[in-house]
C-alpha cells in the first residue's frame, strides 16, 4: 500500500495506441511505440491533447533508410578496392561518403517552421520535439521503471565525471545498495551519503564565493573589514609582504592604479610563493601559512584580472601570466572560477593569431617559439576545462594550424599527425624530460579533442534529430559508427599505457612526470565515462537484438576505467611524499566515485585489492587532516575545507564498496579487516574506521543540520506532489499505533507503516514517487544510536 492507503502503482500499460489497439497486440506505450516505429507508421493515441513531436516535424524515415544503405554500400566498396586502384577513385569515394554524412542528419526529420512559430505551450520546444525519448538521454536512463525524464544537471555538464552526485545519480546508488541488503549498516550508509550531500550543498550555496561576488568584497566579508577598495588592496599587499620571503623587488614594483601591472605583479607573487611547495622539509605549520598566503595572492590576482579586461587583447605578457595563474591554481580552486580565466586566455590567444601559422611570418624565431608555447599551453588548458566540466571545448579544433614548439618537433613529431602516430613515432629520451612534458600535454589536448569534438559533441551522434523520431535502422548505423570510434579511442589509450606510461613511471622522481601521469589517467577515466553516457543514449533506443555490440563497448569502458583508477591509486600510495598526495587531491574524489560505481554495478567481479587501495588513500588523507586539528586557519580557507569535505565523502564511498563486497562474498566485518591487514595494517585500521558509524568523519556529518535545495531538486525530478508529503507528515504526527514510525526514527524492516517505509521494499520507493518521503524522513534528526554526547 502507498500513501493514504492507495495501492502500489502498476507498471502495466494503461492504454495502447490506436494501431496496436485495433490489431490487439501488446503496446509499449511509447510515442511512437515500438510496433509503429518498426512499420514506419504514424503512432496516435485516443484523446491525446498534444501530438508530442509530430506537431513540429515531418518524418521521412524511408528516405533516410535508403541513404543509410547507400552509405553502407560505398563504405564496403572502399574496402574492396585493390591496392593499385587509381587515387582519383579512392578520393572520389571519400568525397561521396563525406557529402552523405553532411546531409544524413537533415533527413531524420524536417522542422515545420510555422508550427514552431505559433507554439504557445509552457514546455520548451526541445521538450516537445524529443518527447518521451528524453528519458533515455543520460547514464541513469535505465535506473527507474517509470517514464519520468531524468535530466542532466547543466552545472556539471553533459559528460561530467561528477554526474553521480546529481539527484538521479544518488537515487541510483541508493537503489543499488538496498537491492543488495536492507540491514542497519546499509541504512546508515544511505543516511550518511544523503546527509553529506544535503549539508555540503547548503554550505556551497551559503558561503561567499569569488565566483559570485567581487574578490575584494569576498576578502572583506570573510575578514570583517569595512573600507574602500584601495584600502583593501593595500591591506592585502601588506599582509602578503609581512609573511612572504619573495624578493623585495617584487613588492617595490607594485602599482595599484595600473590594472595590467597589478595583474603581472600578483602573478609573479603567485609563482614565487608556489616554490615553497618544492621544499621537502615544509612543516604542517608551513603548509598552513602557504594556504593562507595563497588565498590572499589569488584574491589579488582575480581582482586585477577583472580590472585588466580592457587591456590590449594581444599582450603576450598577460597571456603568459594567465597561463601561469591557471597552472598554479588548477588543483586548488573551483574549476568554474578558473573557467573565466581560461576563457579570457583562449580569446586573447585567438585575437593575437597564435593559432594560425600565417601570423608567425616575419616574426623572429625566439618570439615565434615563445608564442607557439603559449598557444599549445592555452590549447591544453581549454581541453582540461572541457574534461572536468563535461562541456564542449571553447576553441574549435579546425581553427588550429600552429606548428608544435621547435623542441617538440625535434622529438620526431609534428602537428599533422593523429594521436596514434604521435605516440608511435615520438622519441623517448630520458635526457629531455622537459621537452617530453611539453609533448605530453599537447598529446593530451589532441586526445581530448578526438573524444569531445570527434565523438561526444559530434552532431552525427548527438543531433536532437536522432532522438526526436528515432528510426531503428538509422540508429543501428549510428551505433556501428560509435563502436568504431570507441575502438579507435581504446587503441589510443592502449598505446599510451604500452609506451608512455612505463616511461612516466620510470621518472616519478620528477614531480612533473608524476603530475603528467595523473593527467593521463584522469583523462582516460573522464573520456570513457563520457563515451559510456553517449553509448547508453543510443543503446536505449535500439532493438534488443541490436544492443549486443554497444553493451560490449560499455562493459569494456567500465572495466578499463576501473583498472586505470586502481592503477592511479596504487601509484599515489607508492609516492611517499605527502605533498604529492596533497596536490593530487584535485581529482581523487572523482576517481573514487568511478571505482564505487563499478563496485556497485559489479559486486562479484572485483578483488579485495581495490578495497585496500581505497582504504590506503583515505587513510593518508585522514592522517594528513587529523594533524591539522590543532591548527587554526585565518578566516576561511576554501582548499582546506574542500579537503575535509572530500575526505568525508571518500569515507562514505569506501564504506559503500566495503559493504557491497561483504554482501557479495558473504563475509563478516572481521574477515574483511583480516584480508585488508594482509596488505598493510594501516589499510585495516582505515577499513575499521570506515565501517564504524561513530567515526569522526561521520559524527561531523550527522551533527550538521544545514539544509539545501537538494530535496526540492529530488521532488522535481521525480515529479512528486507536495500534498503527498504533507499527508505523510500528518500520518506521522497523528498515528498512535506502533506500526507508524515516530518522527526522526529509522523504521526497521518489519515496520508496516501506511507510507511503506520498511527498508525491505525501499527498492520500489526509489523507482517511484515515494522516494521523497524516504529522503525527508532520513533528513529529520535521526537516532542512529550513537553514544550520548556525540
């Protein structure tokens, strides 16, 4: 029984389309349904208020099918040409294929401009065009049985590695955990995870951010200062000068009234300041001072960055300074705060013509080489931003026609080569580490370009026409093309692992090589995660007998990501330098999330070795942050706070994996800890803390009563009516029998409350409209039997 005693919603189709009804055949209730789509007939329903997408489009699927056959025939003919065939014939066939590719998307449907222009509805035109197929458009498409559309959070981007932290991702994890077990430990884990998301979201919304207010206002608010801008700048400079060992000449060059000079001054301070991190003997107190000073300097950098917006666009010094700023802050600051800098940097490089060889004519070689380095650094950071946000690159790949830096060309490579060729022909010389690092970031930029521009944002695979009125045959051909792209990208990363990764590992004593290795690993994880999401879109619209190849690609992608993530954790643990680990925290949480998703999806396919890696890493962060317990930061340090939040969620993710592993192997907590102890006693200790609900990280989460808009988002996504929630609260408050859970209590699996809050049937709730009731009960002051006073 559901809320108010109503029966559980049936998954049976309530009505069939007109054609299926007349033929008396089973209808899947889609629009169009499977039967009508296969017969290329119009699909209509009785008393339908609005013909979802057919009011706006004119579908010509038969023409599209014929075109697909032609394309397949020509492609087959190309493979059958003899080696001695005339070059003109080969070129002609390639031209024909290219032209067919250009017109293919336009044949899926034609838009009716008059209908669109006269549309008066409240929903977006895109919603009407895509119709019910919108529920197939992301990685969580098959998580729920209902036809509710699960949209992608635009803040995270379409292919962001952080999509698991959206409402649908959290619901997916909840459902998976409950499907394995409904014991108390699982309930506690779900509560911790949801409580953490709610509290951290509230903190993010409430805290002042450099992205939402001016940098000076941000600094003044945190420090309780009330004075004019110039006084604030002088105050910041005085604070930096009094605690900084940089050359006094830097401070003497400061000119507060000149935006350009102010920016360059602040960036020079940043560069000098970050040299401290190279000191192996840096104490914890020294690291505290580093973070405090870094926050001050960055505040100054952003203030003058905004003031210098009208400085000459082609000023090479500013371009170089912005590149340096991003390089030094990418692992500390929010990527969206850096996005403004990267965007301005890319625009300046384009305006200066650094992307085109024509603008290098008549320049001296020293200047040209400097500008080439600027361009390829900018190109890399643009691709990095696309990688971490899941959004498309800012710089179009086809606008780039710039030579590689001269020293990089000396390694036997050039800009005309594709990724595989670059990897195969590059000469690896231990004596030229500096040049290899430059080459590595260029290669990474090209790999990301291949994935994002060639696949993830390629209209051939992502045009809305594909999903508005999908033709099974067209999508089958699209799936084949995506599979070819996937295999090509897999081959690229296999070449990286076969040739470049061993070379990187041999030189981990150079911190730049370790950092480059992390970027290669993170790039692979993010790229395959995005590809998996795109494959899922196509797979969900294919016939069952056509899904096999796509399923294979998805499984391969997940497995490669899982193994790569494990390799990254193992190498982080092998780095005995605490500050290596400190710097790589910028992506470790996404790596742990990737491992967790694989654990949850494949509970019987992973050894305890991966759990030991997770426990090892979170143990390092735990020890690192516990050492700071008695060190007070001045005001508010974003990076330190981010480390704390990251460690808390890492404990929760590791707890999820431990519980899934124990359920699948049917072993106890004690046996798991014994297995972890075989790897390292510290790993076992971390595992014990992970499974203990009284762990200090969990106490902090449970004791945080902040609330965010997260609940509202859940309610909107599941289209839950608020009056149902009110009736739930009424039941709780008025109920007097033992079957109704008291306010703030987690009901046991034997509870038979009217709102069906027993955890044995929770899997049904997370796939229906009852999930918000479950979440709202959890977010009350739940008694988890933690000892009194904690």
